[in-house]
């Protein structure tokens, strides 16, 4: 979970100014948490409290109204009703990593990922992106090998994970869809050598950088088990105390 937040913060300066290199400072004055972090923490809160995902997203979204939500989610956030709007956007995948850490088996992970997505992103591609991300996190957390994760996700969801970052990078552009983000984030994780490398590879694709790195970071944290001390220190300095407390409670409960 901290890995997803780290990815969000590291990728945030490059969302509007994409880069095509792994050589960049991990943190700087513009590094900040965005809606990716807020909604990831909201997912964790819903799990901790046995609550409703839609309710948690509204509570935390309204607490942090300037975190950078897209237009459709912003309208949903402002409404009293919580009706889904058939989105296939990558928000369903970027907020789901806590599900992969919290539940014990694949069936539970897939069911909860669907629940977390469909309150807003009830399009099949939105649900698929959330399920693929959560399952990859779960498998990595259970110490599955990269080849096993690649096989399981590609065969279950039909994503092309045979490409490399070098092959994707030249023609890749900003893409806010699940189907144009989740496979690329998975490739960055699967190709990485360590946690930091995974984030650098994700950002270097030059797309929706904070969300790509958020999705990749959740998987990489589950796989590599720990975050480098310097990265963890930097992200905790930038995380508000109320969000920090929920992260601590979640990590303690699920031994992350």
C-alpha cells in the first residue's frame, strides 16, 4: 500500500509534463500526494471498517477536494446519490491495491476488487482493471514468482504482457483508461529489479505518470516486501496525519 502512495507522489510532477527516461529526481518541491493516494487510503479505510466503498470514497474525496479528481468523479463526489457512471478509467485500478493485501484468496480478492470498482467504474474494463491489479498485488504478496504472475494475469484478463518497457515507451502517450494503463504498469513491475527501479520504469513510459507509478508501486511493494528507507521517509513527510494514521492501522492489521 505504501508502494502505491510512493508511486503516486514520485510520478505526480510528471503527469502534466511526461518524460521518457528513468533518470529523474525521485522527490522534489512539486512531489505531492494526489487523488490516487486519497482514494487508496479510502479503500483501506473501507476494508478496516467493513464499510461501503462508495461512502469511503465520498468521505475522503470531500475531505481533500483539491486532490486532482477527473471531471466525472468530481461530479459523482458532489452528488448525494452514489450511482455508478459506467467508467473504464484507470481510477478503478489505482485505488485498489489494499484489496490485494487484505484478502486471503483469489476469489475474495476478485470479488472485493469488483465491489470497490463498480460503485463508480461499472464498465467491464473498469472492473477488469481493478481485478487484474488487485490479483497481481495479492499474488506478489503471497510470494508468487514473476513468471507465474505474468501467466495468471495475461491468461485470466487477456492483457498483453509480452512487451517490454523499451518497446512500449516510444509510442506511448497519456491514457486514462484501464485498458491503456494497467498492462503497461504491470510490464513496468514485471521488468523491474527492485522497488525504485519499478517506479522509474513506470514514470519513464511518459503517460499518466502518477497513476501508472501508483499501480506499479502497489505491485512492487507486495513483491519486494519493503520500501527503501529514503523513499518511505520522504512520502511520510508529505502524507497528512489523518491519512498516515489509516495507513499505519492497515499495515499493522495485515502485516505489511
